[in-house]
């Protein structure tokens, strides 16, 4: 399963196990030496064309999925796309 689509399992109060599928649509990366300094940039998945983009201040560029895999992520942003009961 792609890093951009994950299946997470949870227990419901009725003790039935359900599964929810989430789509990872953004990864924020922080670079810096300490808490007082640093720079952030974000990789995001375009919903319609499924291309990945890097947003770094005023620069926006298309990137490969493999480039995102090599980053030390600071924040992962998911969207719930399916829930089964």
C-alpha cells in the first residue's frame, strides 16, 4: 500500500473492529539546528491529478513520491476517505 494511502484499525465501543482508510495529502518538513531557528516547507498531493508538489516559500515545484520518502517529516496531514463498520 502506498505511503499516500493507509488503512488504520480501531476498536469501536461495541467491540466490533472497523477499519478506516486515510489518504496522506501533505508532509511538512522542518530544517534547523534548534528551537529558535528553522525553516519549514511542505509536500502536498494534488487531489485531481495525483501529482506531488513542494511548497517552499515562493517556490513551488513538482516532485517524485520517492523524494518525499527521504524527508524527515515534522507534521503529517491525513484526510479520511473511507470508513467501514
